[in-house]
């Protein structure tokens, strides 16, 4: 599946590469967050980057120069997890139709309200990728997927890198793990849990 609609919750932080890759592959990407933070795509004209910061909420970025001929795009909408119904309403308008994929990394205290509010925006069988971080001590509160009727790739982030247990997970390790889960979701895999990094406490 390519070229569908994808809603990414918290897609302007460490998941911005995921948003960029999907837009390049032809997806219509919707990114609700509080601050305007467009995904990085190659500029076609010099000077455009300087103008980007002046663009208003809802501005549409065209993702160009990807590996396929399909042209995706990313739309940022100003929304906060504090107001989940408003977030859902704005995201629905920006999606322009039911979402074929959800990628979410929402702080625990907002997780239920936000995921609950946006569930109605998904197609009946839309896969979900949810990113969760283990608490200190390697524990995860409520590890089960929230949207039980949707096949969910749960990405569980450990506290240390597999490559170097002496340090935390690097940005690239997180983005790579999430992107791998997105691929599995798009391929139609059933619900499963994937751990990125080690869950044992850091030992120095
Ligand atoms: N996707 C992520 O990057 C993410 C998600 C959850 C947790 N974390 C954890 O947070 C730590 C700090 O990283 P960070 O500074 O990048 O994370 P952050 O401040 O939690 O922001 C991460 C993403 O979530 C969005 N976000 C945060 N609070 C929001 C809210 N109330 N409503 C809507 N969107 C919201 C941010 O966009 P705005 O600030 O513009 O709203 C951004 O896209 C990291 O150690 C990471 O483990 C990261």
C-alpha cells in the first residue's frame, strides 16, 4: 500500500523522518502538533526555506524528488493533545478522507483521550503503529494496544542502545525502528510487539 492517507501524532519530533519518507513515497501525511515544524523535503528554488517560517497553519508542503513518481505531501495542523476533539476535527479536515495508517507516539497521560478521539478517522482495517517508551526499571504501563480492532505494531523503546549499552537510544535508532514497524504495518502484518534497544537500566 502506498499513496494513502496517514495521520502521524507527534510526527514533527523524532518521527519527522518517518513523515518525510512516507510523503516521498506518495502518502498524504497529516501532522497535528502545537508548533509549525514542516518536514524536510528538497527545495526546488533557492530562498524558499527562508520563507517557510512565515507560512500560516494548514500550509501544504509538496514532497518532491522522491524515489517514485507519485507525489505525496505533508500538512501540518495546529492542534494540542489537551483538546483531542478539536485535534480530531482539524485532522479530519486535513486528511480529506479516512486514514489508511496511523502512527502515534503520544505521552502517556494523553494517550487514551487522543487515540480515542481520532479512532473514527481511520478506515475500518487501518493498521496502527504505536511507539511507547519503557519506564525506568524496564516497565511499561498498559502495554496492550488501545485500538483493538486495528492491527497494531507496538514499538517498545528501551532505555539503552543495543550497539552501546552505555548510552541511550540514538535518534536514528528510534526512527529506524519505527520505520521498520511502519513497513510491517503497510505489509499487513498482524498485531505484534517490537522492541528497539535494551530495556535493562543503564549501568555505568
Ligand atoms: N514523537 C516524538 O518525538 C516523541 C513523542 C513522545 C515522547 N517523546 C519523548 O520526549 C522526549 C523529548 O523529545 P522531544 O522534545 O522531541 O519531545 P516532545 O516535546 O514530547 O515532542 C515530541 C512531539 O510531540 C509533539 N507534542 C508534544 N506535546 C504535544 C501536545 N501537547 N500536543 C500536540 N503535540 C505535542 C511535539 O510537537 P509540538 O511540541 O509542536 O506540539 C513533537 O512533534 C524524548 O526523550 C522522547 O523519548 C518524543
